[in-house]
C-alpha cells in the first residue's frame, strides 16, 4: 500500500508536467461558475492546445487524435492540469458522451467529419435527452420524430427538451425521439444527431433558482433531419441512449466550491456563542469533523478507483457514491455556514458576505447538483440494483403502449 | 498509486475468514453471550494463537511473525465480521502496541513473546468512571512504585494477566504495567452491554508497577496507543458493518410483504444503499489509517481519528438499520442482529467515544491549517 506512481506512471506524469509547465495558462481569469459560456474563447484556445499535443482525449485511439493511452494516464493528466488555472471544459459532454455514441453508430464519413473538430474544441455538442415529462424517466420522452410527408425519407422532429447543458453554445446534438407511440415506451424511441443551427430549433436558457443559466430549454418545430443522421435502428433509441448514459456518471463530477477548510477559516474570524470565535462552538466542530471524514472518504475512494485503473482493472462500484455524498454535504455546509453568520447570513452580497458569498452559492447550487446526472434517489436505486443486486422496481408501464400510458403533470 | 492490500494480504484475509467461519460461528459466539460464567471463548483464543495472529505485527526477534500492520488490519476486519468473543483487541491493539511503541528492551523481551504465544492476556485501564478521563480527573496514583486506585470499566480486566494503567506519579500522568495476579489487585466482573466482551472493575491497593515510557508522558502515550488501536478497531468495525449489510440484504431478498420481497421496495433499497455509502466511506478512511499506521506516518493522528469516526458511524448505522430491515424478528434474542448492535457500541466506546475523537480531529486540523 503506497501512494507512489509505478515507474511508467511517474515517467508519464513527468512528461505531462513538463508539457503543462510550458503550455498551461498561469494567470486566473474571471470564470463562469454557472457554466453560461462566458469564458468560451479561453476554453477553446486551451482545448486546441491540448488536442494538438494529444492530451484532449488520452484514451482515444491515435487515428482519432488521442494517444491510445490508458485511463490512469487520463487521471494523471487531470490531476496535473487541475494545478493550473485552466478555463472550464464545456467539451466533456460531447467528447465523453455524444461523440462516442456517434462514433459507435454512425458511418465512417460521419465519424471522420465530427471527431476532429470536437476534439479540438471547434465544435461543441449537447445531449438532448431530458424532457419536461421525463427527467429520471428518460424513456418517457414525448418529443416525436415522424417521416416527412414528401417521401424523401427525412424525419421531422417536434417537441421540447429541457435541462440541456450548453445547448445555447452547441453546434451539434444527439436527440432521442418518439417514433412509435403504439408500442411500450422503451421500444418506440429512435436516436438522431442534428445540427443545432437547423431551422425550427429554438434555445432558451433556463433562469436557474441559483441565478445562473447553465442549462436550457430546447424547442423543436418540424426540424428536418436526414435518415442518415439516425444513430442505430428505428426503435433502438433506448439501447443507443444507454451507451451514452453509461458515460454520464463519469462526466458529471462531484461538488466543487466551499469545503471544510473554507468553513474552518471563516469560523476562526466569525464571533460565535459568548463572544468566542465560532470555531470554539462544539456543535460546529462536530460538523467540521463529519465533513472532513466524508471528504477524506471520497478522496480515498478515488484512490481505490485509481488503483484499480492502474492495475488495468475496471473500477469497482465504490466509485458510484461520490455525488450523493458531495452534493448533500455542499448543501449542509452552505446552510451551516449561513447559520454560523447568524442574522448576517441573509446577506449574499459578495462585497459583504464571507468568501464572496461562496457559502450562499453552495446553498443555492446544491439543490441542482442533487438532481443533475441522476437524482439522489435514482443513484440510490442504482447502488441498490447494480451494486447490491436488489430487484428492480415493478414497472407498471412496461407492457403498455406509450400512447396509453397515464400522464399527470 | 497502490491504495489496496497486496495479493498476499488478501489471501491472508480469505484464510482468516474461512478459519473464523469454521471456528467462530455466531452459535459459538452465543455460548459466551448466554453463559455469564464464560468470559470469552478459550478454545477460539487458543486456536487464534496457533494461527500466529496474536504476533502478526510483532517482530520475529520477539516471537512474532514480523509481518506488519497491514496484515493485522485484514485479520482485524475478519474478527469484526465474526464478532469474535476473544480479548484480541485488548491484548494486541492496546498492550502489544504500547509495548512495541514505548517499552524498554526488557519489557519487550518479557511481554511480546508471551503475547505472541498466547500465554498472556492484556488489557488497558484508563477510565475511572462516567465521562472523559483527563489529566485533571485522573485519581489513580503511583507512589514508591505502588499503584492505588480504582479503574472501570476495564475490558478484559477480569481475565487479563497484565494491565496498562494510567495513573498519576508525582502529580503527573504516567502509564504503568501491572501484574494483575498480584495480591494488591481485586477484580469485580461488571455487567456490560456486550456480554461477548467482558469488563471488570479493578481495585488496586499498593500493587507493584513498572512504568512504560517517560515519566509524566502518560496522556501522550495513551493518545499514541489509542491512535494505533483506533485504526485496527476501525477494521473490526468495517467487518461488522459489511456483515450487517449482507444480513439485511439476505433477509430483504427472502422476506415477502404485500406479495413481493421487501428488497423490491425503495424504502428498503435506499436504506441499504445508505448503508453501502457509509460502509465505503468507513472503509476508505480505514485504508488511509492502515497506510499511516504501517508507515508510522506523521499523518497517523489525523488518519486514525478519521478512520475511527467514519467506521464507528458505518457500524452503528448498519447495525441499527439491519434490525429495522428485519422487522420484529430482528428484535428477538434468537436473531443475530443484536450481537452486532451490541458490538458496534462496544467498539465505538472502548477507545473513547466518536465525539471525543471528533474534537481531537478538529483540534489537529486547526493546528495543521494554522501552520
């Protein structure tokens, strides 16, 4: 048991460090914490540099512009890259989920057309799955695709998607549509890729409760796509989407922002009970201990995952606990910090509130993090069913034609 | 990065599990539970000694196997799974560790071979009554090499041959080795929450002692010993917590209610998922503690605290929610659930309660972050 790299890993790390030292940005810039694309130019520049050097998708094969590397090398790069003030990465949904799906199901010319520009950050992709009628239940999608009446074989897409990350600056997307409402829900779906600049597409950023706009509503009105844009067979959309979703839990990271160290710092200077600094308050100290232990538990769980990767093994199910723990902690820590501030806690003016209102940001963003990329409840179902092997839920809609499914709001 | 046990250590773990399944079934544990006259499972204690486990981390020159603490961790996990009714923790995690840490050459040569051979049982005596023992509350006193005072509870104090006793000498705390067979020692068995792990009141009246470690360094030494024990106890707790999750899962998969197995209800699935999350957090923290213990890293006090807090929480949660998953049958004496519920409390209290460790942890983090 040790924390050292193998000789091969150490050599790779040295190579990565040298490249980053020569190429990575050294100065901070005003980023976009809510992912609204305000730092897109910086993101694209950095992505192009990484792609030119083969670091954009290390595990991709060389003919796609990767290094044919292994997952541990990607982890090493991510660790080293995180030491620099690099801009946010709006490309990961495309590179991690959409493009691999396209590459798996599209023909060679399509693959050749899209892989390079996505890798270099020239084109951005979004994933159009969630709908107003189906968040956790993605297979309940209502957005429909019907054959164009002109006999061209083209499809016309109409409906609405929601919570689409980055749709407002995306060039392409993959969309799952209802093509047959007369069969049960999983069997009547079909997947397409499409140009987000097509006529009939309207993107409206969602004004989140946190104030930012990282997600969007996307409206489709008779958007025409060619049959050659279909990914997989007609009616096979669910199977195709599983390929995409398999990668989602890896792409949706844990919580960032204020943690136990920031809380401890703030607690040193804020007066607590009886005029003593809040850090002397035992109720807060117990909380600090709990957060520290959770954070360390996740860190060392990642170390266990790294170990499996380093040995060329598939990481075990322990990697599935991250978001449940970190999102809940983010909410609790933010709220406890506000309570520590007492009456002052209602002020979220960055000029006045500690950490430029970072605790307030945590409090207001945590509800979204507890939902995005699988709600707490869905993730617990996944642990119960896939890790512990407990039975799936009884599906009352399994053998019912989609058009006959009961619907509420 | 190699944050895992080696293949050899995993093989030892499998071997330990097979051995304990054969020699420490819950039927065997119940023989201690149900018989007030049986303080521990003597046959299991002997067998464990023959396996060499008592000396796993004791150097070969002192009669041990000289393996290391990672090997001791995997054994501890299996002992926790089995709720083994033997004085392993008292003897190995506390006394042997203290002697290896601070004992003189003579103390090491005298005690370690006897511990490794299973010839003596050790115990640690710090508490004197309700609440946290500190230098200010400490009453037991050593003068002219003789100890007087009362210690309770002392886990395995009723069966121990030698005790590590925290007492004041010249007004300052020290740690002392006491032969419990001396005429100056009286023992009374206490009624305890976990009858598979006995405890006693020890009354000392001019009992001869030998100090271990420096004069006036008793509190610091106890902290160091507790750090080491905390990591090993955390592995016992992880073992117990995993077993509770397995029991809950097995029962939920065979118990029907409203026409289907209760494992198909989300209320139960989410409960078991919560157990899994806590168990993984406990395990990952325990692994880091194992690394710190094995390498004697300066991070040990922080790592041990985190391991103890996380593993205590995991075992407590898993043991109580295992009963809840079982429903009424889980509340019966005949069902094994309460063995784990009792042991989870015993393990969480024996080296100081989690809230004490949380305070220790935060104090250390404060110092570390100020530096």
